[in-house]
């Protein structure tokens, strides 16, 4: 069962292990196709045995599969000399025929525009030219990139799949064991990789795991080898089919599902869907999957104590929950709730968790009026904290609210998710506290990895009160009227290997109030902070500004071309205790007014550099007496005393920074 003790060993994932989260997600069906006879053989219950057989098309037809009608169920299509024959119910019949292409082409189906419907693509095996028909009417698309060149070498195998997790299928070429992807369709491989421990074979793409994201695999003489965790090492192997058969995968099984389609009036079957998500939620039994076709659903949905429930849309830009006002979906006290491929918009908030246990993949809240998502504890009589597991989602472009707001005792894990451009309508943002990317408040905690906070009207992210934030390898940039990140109250933060770039719209050497900081520890900050090995570039205020805090650790960061690398303010009843070591401060040689570190106020107690090499900060290209500036004056010009900074010039290194330390004597 997924043993990794031997790098050459594979394991068969047994049916039980693959179905641990039965209530949460679909598992892929495996297909082999005998081109000589036109026979399709399908395994629908993951026991690697044939459960269904039928003939599709004629002997010699090519085969492909995708969700042609946007109902979350994949459909088989055969192709002969440019004629597509599409079977919408996997019974061997022909439900649609479309003329598109010719005998030189290889047919492909995939959702390249993210609308929830499989597009028709033809690939010329001789020239490597791809042509897209996203309206499925036999006419190539107009506009940008309907035709593009990618591949074309003898033996190249074209595929379509969402390897990068953006909700859209990208062109892929498999060439003698090497995979190449071209998501922007410019004919150049953006990503190239191999699966290190498998031989060359027939490539296959599998939507594997709880995130429904595409994984790469190879089939050799009926042996399937799948890289289930994207580490470029096949960790799953099983036997299904024979060497001469063409492998395919998809979601064809309709069991254990409730189907919903906009405008329908049925009872919930795949060919008789309900018209209301609310009705499906009300009738849901533990373990069922609610499968919602592409469309716009103007409903306020409440899921109260709905355990082991999955709501699966056709795509995060295809299935819209968009009420005119109020909340889109409220999950109350539900355990093991899975949400995939959904878009929340409309005149209120998007997704709400009150004591919910939510696993979310491919969620979008672009265009919602208020907060994209809010999570809090449930109320009396049963108080339960929300637990969130979120990845590959976009909490972007709320008109006036936060992308996400974590409250109460919420515990969130966030990976590869964006919080961008919140506050799209400045007329709806009456004060500076709105229109932030992510806010962690009260006693909530968040672990954030590989995420983006870009272009928000206010602050990119904020942690306040008694919250906890742990962030790695994320980017905070171009936030306009606020700082990149803001920390207040007793929030504890641990930041490593992140970037804080170009925050603030204006850099004005005569008016610092117009600039914004990469990070600001606000005047009431009393938490613990560790800021290690991050990068601060081009912020119009300080890279880091500290107005309060005890035991702050600032080590091994890069401060490059900020208005001022760091600022520390120890005034009045506020106090700062900080260790600043091993950092790099630099500006261009042409810089005039930029400063490395500016410290003022007698309540600033700073260990700046040290005698050991790793402790020394380095300062490069700062003007005369601008590398380190210590001031005894308050903002109003009152003499209050110098900060407590025991300092020798040898404790730090200076390059092209003459007379680097300045003790301000005149305000």
C-alpha cells in the first residue's frame, strides 16, 4: 500500500485505500480501447477488472474522451477522417456528430478555456499544428491562439490535461519518455519533466486524488505506472489491459451521485437532474456526491449537519453560485465536506463555514460583492471550530470585502491559492480596513504555502488579535493603498522564503506617508515574530517597519531597493526588542535618498549584526551616512534620546557606503 522503501518498487493501491474518502470525491474509471475492433473495456470500480464492454464506432476509429455536455460525466468520442461521433451515455450509440478535421489529425478533447465543456482539438501529426474548436460546432475559434505549433516530431504523442492546476487543460507533448507542457500556447515548453523510474510507453493522464488535478502516467504492455503525488516518481502500479490497447481515463461512473442542472425539473438522475442545488443538499445522504452541471445558480444554499458530502461542479469558471444578495453557500457543523470546481459570486458573501470541516479545490470567488470566504466557530449550543484545507483556488476581486477572513478558532491550511485584486470598486470601500487579501483574526491559525497576494486595494494579508500565521514560499506584491502584510495585537507570525515586492503606489522621498511597507508590525503589536530568508524588493516605504514588539527575529533576508530597508520606532509606551542579523541591504549605485536601516526612540533595543561572519548584515551602495541612521528625535522634533543599539562598525559589512553610520544631531 504505497510503500516507498525501495526506489524501484511499486505498490498496488487497493480498492479500500482508494475509497477512503468515498464521500469526498470520485475516483477515475480506467478504459482500454482496441482500435482493430472498436471495442471499449471499462473498469468502473477500481478492481482492475473489466466491468463493461461495448463497441464504439468502427474498427480503426481513433478514440478520445471528455465532458462534452458539461454535466461532470465524461463522454466517449470516436474519430474517422474528420468526423466526430460522440456518445453521451456510454452505450455505444451516436448522440452527436461533428465534422471537424481530416485524416491527418489526431483528435483530442479537453477544457482549454475552463467553461466546463470539453473543447474539440485536432493535432496534425506531421506538422505539430493544434487547432481549437471551443464552441464544438466544427469551426476553429476566432481570436488569439486558435492555431499554434507545438510538437510535430515523429512519434510525438499529444495530450490535454491540467498539470499546472489552473482549472484549464493545457497542451502536452510526450516524446520518448519526456513530458512537455505549453499552457500559454506559444509553441515553447514551459515545463519539461520525466518520470524517473518507468520505461517509455503510452502516455496517460489521470485525474487522481481529492483535488481532481491531472497526474501523469505511462502504460507499458498493460502495466500502468502513475505518479500520484507529482514528485516525478511513479508510486502506483497496477495491471489492466494489454499492450496493443489504447489507455484512457475519465469519470464515467454515475453511481452514488445526485445530479443538478440549471433549469431542470427532474429527480436527481444523470439524465433526470434536479434544478436546484439547495434541493440536492436537502436530500443528500452521507457518502453521496452532488454533481452540478455548468450554469448559473441564483440560490442561497445552507448545508446544516451534512456529513460526508461532496459538491462537484463542472469547473471553477463554469458552475456559478450567484445569488442576488446574501451568502452563496453556508456550511454549518458539517464534517468531511468536499467542494470542487465551483465559482461563488453575487451580491453578498461567497462561501461561509460555521464549524465546518471543508476541503476545497478549484474554488473561485471572483466578482463577489463582499467577502469571498468567511470561516468562524459554530454558535451555541454546540461550539465547534472550522477546519479548512484549501488549494488551487482563487479568492480574488471581491468588490469591497476580503478575499478570505478567518475568525474564531478556525484552523486553515492553504496551498497554491491566490488572494488578488480585492477591492475592485473603490466607491464601495469606505475605509482602509476593507479590501484585503487574507485576514487571520481572533484565535484563528493559518498555514500558507506557495500562495499569492497581488494587487489588493488595501493590505495583501493581515494577522491580528491572538491569531497565528505560518507562511512559506508565497508572494506579496503590488498591494496598492496598504502594506504588503500587516501584523497587530498578539498575532504570532513565522515567515520564511517569501517575497514582499513593490507594495504601495507612490515612492516620495519628501513624504514617507505616501509609501507603503512590505511588512508592518503595528503600534499595538505584542506577538512573537520570526522573519527569515525572505526578499523585500521595491517597496515604496520600508521593507519592514516595526512600531512595537518583543523578541522579534529578523535574519538572512534580502532588502533590495526599498525606500528604506528597515525602520524601527521605539516611542512613548511602546517598546521594541529585535535581533537583526545576517541580512543583506542594497540599492542601485545611482540611489540618492534610500536608507538601509532607520531606528529612532529610546525604547528601541536592537542587536544589529555581530562579530561572527554569519551575524553581520551587509550594506551596499548607500550614500554618505545612509546605511544605518540612529535618531533621538520624535516625529514632532522633540528630543527623546537615542535608541539602544550597541554598535561597532565592524559588526556589519559596508560596500560603497561611505561613513555608513549616522547619529542624527539636528532634527
